[in-house]
C-alpha cells in the first residue's frame, strides 16, 4: 500500500506557482516592449521620388503662367460695315495674307446705288447753277463798272469845262452865269461819280456773296456725293493694311448694319504675350519687370507692361511686350509659357519647390536620414515661393535632404524606409 508524501505535493505546487509567475512576468514584459516598439515603416522606392538638398545663397523669385501670343491692341484693325447690306461673297478666309486694297467681302444694297446716283445728279445741278450764276453776276458787275466809267468821264469833261469857264471869267471873256453853271454841273457829276463807285463796290461784294453761297451748295453736294460714293465703295470690304486676316464673323447671305464688325486684320510681325498668373502669385507683379516667353521653339525676352485689375477663373492676365524677335513659326493664338522675374533674394535658405505648399505656410516634409536608409516627416515653415524653389524659414538646415514628391499617402506613418 502506497503512502502519500505531503512534501512532494507541496513542492510541485510551489513549482507551478513559480512557473506561472515567471510566465506572467514574461507576458507583461513582452506586452510593454511591444507597446513601446514603433510600427514597421512602409517602404518607398528611391526611383519613384524626387529629392533635393537644402542650400543657402541667392534665390531668384519668379512666377509662372501659361498664355497665348496676341497682336497688340494698337496693331489690330477691326473693319466695320459702313452701311446696311447683304453679304454676297466672302473672298478671303482667316489666315490669308492681305494688302491694303485686298477685298475680303462683297456686299450689296440697291438703296446705296440709288443714293449714289441721286447725289451725282445733285452735284451736277449745283455745279451748273454755279456756272450760270457766275456768268450773270460777272455781267452785272461789268454793266455797273461801265456806268461808273461813263459818269466819271462826264465828270472829267465837266471839270475841265469849268476850269476853262473860270479862266475866261477872269479874263472878262465870259459871263458869271456860264462859270457858275459849269461849276454846278461839275459838282453834281463828282457826287454821281462817288455814288457809282460805291455802287460798283457793292455790286462786286454782292457778286462774291452770291457766288460763295452757290459754291457752298456745290461743296455740300460734292460732300454728299463723296459720302455716297464711299458707301458704295465700302460694299467692297477691303483690308486697309498689310497683315493677316484673323477673323471674318459673317457668312454669305447675312444682313449687316452700319458699325457691325465684318473682319479683323493684324500685323503678324507684331505680337505680344498674354500670360495668366494665379491670383495668389500676382501680388508682386509690377510694370517693367523682366519676363521670358517660351514658345516651344525658343525663349524670347520681354517685360511686363500691364495687368488686369480683375480676377477671372482664379487668374490675372498679364501683358508682356517682347523685346526680341520671335522664332520662325510664331503666330497669333500660339500657346506659350511665361516666367516673370519678381526679385533676386540674397543669402536665403531654400530648396526645390515641393508638390504641395504655398508661401508663408507650414507643411510636412520627409527629411532623409544621413545614411539614406529612411525618411522622417518633419514640420517645415515656408517663406516666399518661386517657380522651382521655395524659401525655408524654419524646420530645416543647410545640407538636409528632403523628398519633394507627393508623400501624402505616408503622412500617417510619419516614417518610411528607402531602398
């Protein structure tokens, strides 16, 4: 018969307690260790990211936008309709080179032709009336001059006769009455001579006034004729300048009214750029700043001359006058890229511009470790931004390498491994 040994059972119980305590302590330790361990960092391929090194030095502050080449406003000619009419023919199309006498459109209007004929007849009638009046008044003036000359002749004869009678009276060869009669006659003819001279002057002035009045009617008729002729000529719509036809907004059969734009012509050798700059970047743009226009076939220097006061679709239009020749193939409405120099910053901390982040903002950037094995998210305060660079105000120092690519997918991890 076996007898239980109390001492062995107690020892086993003690061992079980010890083992359990050790296991519990181990579990607690492992749990605490796991809680303090960082989660495994996601891996990012180096070939898929863009990185740059923080530098200190001069930074060119620029803004960028896209736009088009357009003719300067002073070199654009809109050709308006001079009268009512119907479009009969469209002889030229946009893109055609034109000369001043090139006919773009032909219009028709029977009323314009009728008005021209009426004006021509009125001019002929007024011209004939002037010629007839000129003959009449010249005849009247000549008759008056003849009358005045006859009276002056009588006066001279009477004056000479009076002198003879006075001399005879002094010598006692003629009576007083004869001398007195000749004196009265001479005085009367002298008065008549003055009157006839005045009548002649008035007749000449009246003739000039009548001719001037009729001449004004002739000029009025001629002006009306010229207007009607110009309206008739305007039915053949001409370019007016050397250039390229850009727009013909009417078609055959359309009815046009005076003042309606029929065509637009511009000089292809004179073009400027209109660049659309984001409203957040345009605040520092000013007249006279240097600009560079990329036509995809060459870069042309220029300068800012004007910018719109209003914002359209989040952008402001900036006019850039080109200071250099355009490359071959450049034409109106060609898409271009423009870069405007705002300032040249001296001795600033800067880095390549990241995908996200505006000026004077704090953003998160992944800074690459010294051995290049991993990158950690850090807070960086940005300053002024340019086209390809950005000023660093706080959070980085010279020599730090950062990732410029879009890393938003790993922001929550806060750390990535690089390979």
